[in-house]
C-alpha cells in the first residue's frame, strides 16, 4: 500500500524538493521521508525528489492511504477517491496545529466531524485531548464512540544542531513566523522595548511573506535595533541562525506543540516562556524561565541576554545534567517516525510502505 500526503500549502521547487522550513513544510518532508516512494498531492503529474506529485483525482485509492494535513477537507478527499472508483477510500487526518485556530462554530463542527469519521493522528497529547473533547461535544455518540485518535510529540533531529557562535550583541528571536493575535506580538514588543532600554540587544523576526507587510511587522521594523525579514532560504541557514541566537521570548496564548521553540532550545537559545500548560508540556519540571506578568518576562529576558552561560547552566541542572540531552530524549523525531508508521499499519494494514 502506498501513502499520499495532502497539504495544500506545500510548494515543490524546480529541483523537485519541498520548499520552506515552516512546520507544515517540515512535516511534509518528514512524511515523504518516512514513507519512501510516496505521493505528494498537488499540481502535476510530475516527478519530485523521491516522490510523485499528483492531483488527487489521479491517485489510485484502491492501494493508497491519503494522509491529509488539511483536515477540514477530509470528507471531500474521501468523496473524490470514491468518485474515482475506490469502494473504500483510506483517509487519515494529521492534526499538526492547535485546534483552537478555528473559532467559528461551523469550522469547529467540521473539524470534529472529520476527526470522528477518519482515524486522526495528532502532534501532541494536548492536541489529541482537544480533538477528543470537540468530538464528544459536537458529534453524536454513534460517531464519537468509533473515533480513533493517536498522538506523539513531533520532536527534532539532534544532528541538525549547529555549533554555537555567540554574537557580540545578544540576539533575541521572535519565535514565530506569524504575527497573529494568538502569538501576542504586541506583548513581545512591549517586553523587548523595556529590555532594550536597559541593555543592548538585537531582535530578529523571520516572518512568512504574508505577514511581512502587516502593521505589527512594520511597527517592529521601525526600531533600529530590530531586524524583520523573510524566512531563511534553507534548512541549514535556519539552524545556523539559531546557533547565533542568544534567547527568545515566547508570548503565544496557546500552542498545539511548539516545534520552533524546541529547535531553538536545542540550538542553545535561552527560552523565556509564559507560565501556561502548553509551555510546561515542553519543558522539564523546575524550568526557571516561566513568567506570569510582563514585568517577570522583562526580568527573565534581561537575565537571559546578559548572563546566557549562567542560564544554560541552570537549565542543565534542572534537566539532570544536560538540557539538550533531556530535549533529545523527550522530543525525539525518531519516536514520531515509529509512531506514524505504526498507526498507518494498525489502521490500514501493514502493507503501507515505510522506510
């Protein structure tokens, strides 16, 4: 059995590679790597680097499992495969974002229905819990009782981490590619403004092109010590940039997982987090840089940029000797690979090809 991956925002360059290093692009590449010889659903037909790019209408549903990252479209995916002659289309949801991204009742009901109808794999325990709660609240018991939900933390690859190069002026990262309200960019600006008045820092924000021209991004770029620009061109340059990042300030009200934060921590950046359940789920017990107020955030960020080596020693201490080792053990992308392969085999039979 073959695997096809559906993510409408995935872009394939002239070299046949999936472009970008936001979470969606990263996860598409992971799935294509885990299931070699698979299909990426998109404009085609054409050949990619190790995969075929095919429109959904060209996919043979009789021997293909479609893993869709566009979960609200799952019923339409099923109907398209069914119209193509497949008696029992195999569709699997991959929920890789915070379920609260859909505030409208219609969208939330559609999400609950999709996850009740089709086996659903989530990127964290928190996301799986949100999905389960939505199904129980917004679908009938006959559907809710048959729902199949599984999860695993996404994790990162330790071999991607680059050697650190400490900058002369501490670099503070805006740890997101969007400036949507949920990320609270205004709180980020309030805190870094206060810290910058007391000690020299340079802020870097690498944003998705759709957010580069936003009002918040423009206000951020007005500060002479703040650089706002596009995402780095390659995955290597992304990790190199993290290797010279001193600290980051997380301000999101909610996250389903937080891959960007985990990768920045692994690269040696000191992370300052809101004292919220989503943040605690990423971190070891006793993590010292959790704030409840903007005052606490400014105090902790100032400490992170003025005494980063001491802060890293604190992190090593709460993690039992090595913070990076703790991260690699609790956020291992090999665990994701094994879990997603096991679930495809469990839900659709062990004939699904996997690497």
